[in-house]
């Protein structure tokens, strides 16, 4: 007996027929001509499609909250609010500490009462930026040019509207 060599590449493209028959009457209900390659490609694409659909469902629906490592949107909102509150409380605490420190100076006699002012103490805790907010000459010229251009374009549209009405 000669051994037959099984060639998988050849079998991938051999056409086979899939037939669905009625058991009682042997009537052919449905038939398909398939190759192993067609079946392989169909199942591979179906699997990829299923994985993509599952990924999108988990990523864009509230189901992601049930996966460990993902936090809910309500939890993120609460964390943001608490961070803002803690920042404002920290600022208020610094102001109160500066105020109490100023009062302690007055009680020890280190500071004259006439020079003591709550606003001046609170002003010490405020962070001042060193940014110069005054407009330079170049900025002033640019503002004038823009204003002139807007005025000219406004006059043109008004005169055009008047001529359209006639």
C-alpha cells in the first residue's frame, strides 16, 4: 500500500458541497458550494467582527464601570468637586493663619495698632502676578487700525444696504 501524502494547501481550494436535506423525504432544502478557505475566512472575519462589537459595547456604554480599573463618571465628578473644595479650603486656611499671626503680633506688642489692618494682612497672602497688563505702543496702534477697519467695513455695508433698498 502506498501512503497518500495529505497536502493541506490543495485541500484548501477543493470545492465541497454542503447540502441540507429533509430527513423524511430526502428533499434538498438548501445547498452550498464551499472550500475550506472560504470557511476559514468567514469564521475569521466573524470572530474579528464579534471582538470589535464587544469592544465598542464595553468602551462606549456604562458597562465599562463594572470592569476593574475603570471608574464611574459620577466618581470622577465627585473627585473633581472635592479637589476644587480642598483648594479653596487651603486658600482660606492660609488667610486665616496670616490673620491670626497678625493678631498675635499685636497682642505681643510687636506691631502698632494703627498699622494693623485685616485687609493688609490678607493682601500679604494673595499671590500677585508680575505680568505687566498695560498696553504697549504697538498694541495701541493695532487697536486703532482694527477700529478704523471695522468702522470702514461698517460704513460700506450700510451704504450697500441703502442702495439695495432703492
